[in-house]
């Protein structure tokens, strides 16, 4: 067997249809998630333009930003797919450490 001996795998029609359907579902989910994130951004801009109090706007924007981070990690970084358990663990652990760090310093500054 030389380096020029290549084996070509040809998919059956059933496999092709299955992959086509899965990719279509994935694309629909991506577009839906992107639309939701654009809507959340519009809500943030609308809250700022409407002239609400900064004590109302800041928590709303931070909450919407957190939702967008979760959506991006889960859908655009493909954390919803199988066999992504170890990267998901590290990302969630880093988020927990970061949140604890932030909470600690907010507590130190305010007290």
C-alpha cells in the first residue's frame, strides 16, 4: 500500500438525507439564536435611548449581556453538541471563578 492509495467513502442516500436534515435544523437554530440576540441588543439600546434611570438600565443591560453570553457559548461555540463535556466543564469552572472573584471585590469595595 503506497501513499497514493486513497479510499473514498461514498455516503448512501439515507446518510445524505440525514446529514442534510441535521444541517438544516442546525442552521435554523443558529439563525433563530442570532435573531434573539439582535432583539436583546435592540432592547438594550431602546432602554438607553428612552432615558430611563441608570439604576434601571445598568442591571437590565448586564442581565441581557449575560443571556447573550450563554446563548453564544451554547449555540455558536457548539457547546450543545455531543462530546463537548470537557471544554464545557472548563468554561463553566472559569465562569464560576470569575464570578466569585468579581463578587469578592465588589464586596470588599462596598463594605
